[in-house]
């Protein structure tokens, strides 16, 4: 078990263990780790797939370096806008990203949420694994689960083509 998978023993605002409010979402996508890492870390690519159905990605700013910040805008189906922001803690191209996660303008938390994204090669495909830790409540964790499942659906669609080509024109299985 890696440090990122170990349960935390801090308490949330309601006294429950924050480890209870972690989630893991995974998807196997027919693309190389490098191409998926690039789709996740290049703003012009990220806006093409980010967000669950009904959510529009308004833009992305990414300073891809340890300590660098990111900002991703979402317009929700009800018209509200949310900006997700955070700081990159670790970047290991093309295998892993670890970053903090919060909603811009929301009160700061003593222990910020953390997202780990892993890209694990599996032949001509890659397992994309999202681990979202430290959600404040079960309701927020469940909202994140829905969001990440939708994001991975969009990422898979970006690379899905029955003729064996990705949506961006590259052959599946090549870098």
C-alpha cells in the first residue's frame, strides 16, 4: 500500500473519519499513458473531455510543476459556475499526478482534499485510476464519484473510435 492509499485518521467536521470519504474510480482506455497524461495536463486537450454529461468545461489553466497551480471551470446544468483549483504536489510523467482540490471561493479546510491520478499501461490500453481523498462528507464524496465517472467517460470518448484511431487522429497503442 502506498502513502496515497493509506487511510487518514483525521476527523471531518461531523467527527467521522476522513478515510470514510475517499473514493476510487477507474477506467481502461485504449491509449498510451503518455497520450492520456497529455490529455489531462494540456489545457487545450483537457477542455475537450472534462466534466460529466451536462457540464461544460469553461476553460483550464495548468502550471504543470510541483507547487504549480491549476484552475478548471465548470458550468453546471443549472447554469451555476464552479472553478476547481489546487496545487500540484507531485508530477511523474506519464504515470502519476497528485494535487490538492478545492472549489474557488469556498472556505479553506485544515486538511485539503487530494486527488491522485495514475496511468498504468495494460498492453494497447491504459488503466486510468482516480483516487480522491479527504472529502468532508459522504454526500460530497458521492458528488465527486459522479463527477469523476463522467470525466473518465469523456476521456474515454476522446480516444474511442471503432476504426482503431483515437479522436485526435493518433493510432491506438502509439505514443
